[in-house]
């Protein structure tokens, strides 16, 4: 299970350090793709296989299903960690997420999200978290 929030810098070549706690769970290679809310999503290969199966099970005749599948699969890239613990984020994915220099890696249970520092700060105002928890059936 991926947990925690980590701040790292993307270098001039588009490489990003993956925290060791995440690397241990991801394995040698894994999938990075576009995520919702303007972030990137990182999946260990077994989780990606589960997601692909769910996408494959969606009716091909449904335009929304085709659109979601294109959104996730067309942009997906297999990444490997180098000897310094970094991955090379493809330029198209960095552009999608607005990641230029400062990135935030967030553990989300079965996946990791990678955000630009600016988007993470703007999108994640938790001042209404009690209301949200209540609306979701008193989850907390």
C-alpha cells in the first residue's frame, strides 16, 4: 500500500527521484499515465493489469468507456528506476501535469499520484474535510 507525501525536484532531463518506500513496492518497472485532476498516476504492473482488465470489460459501444480507455492507455508509459532511484517522466506526461521543476509524490493506496507543486497546493485545500467525510457516510 502506497502512503505518504514526498517533495522532489525534476531535473533538466525530466528525471524524478522515486522515494525508496515506493520503489520497494513498485518493482523494477511500472506504468505511469495521465491521472484525474491533472496529476499523473503510477501503477505497479499487477495493479495496471487489474485496471486494464476493468477497462477491457467496459462495453466498446459506450463512447464514454472508449474515451476513458484512450485517456488512460494512450498516454501510458512503462518506466524503470535507474541506479540513482530516478525515473524519466516522458515529456508529454510532464506537460499534461504541468510538472516543470517541483513535484509532489502522493501515496494513494493502490497507486501513486505525481503532481506539480503548484497544482497540488491549489487543488488540495482540505479545510472542508469534515463535511466531505460526513457526506461520504461518516467514513472517518
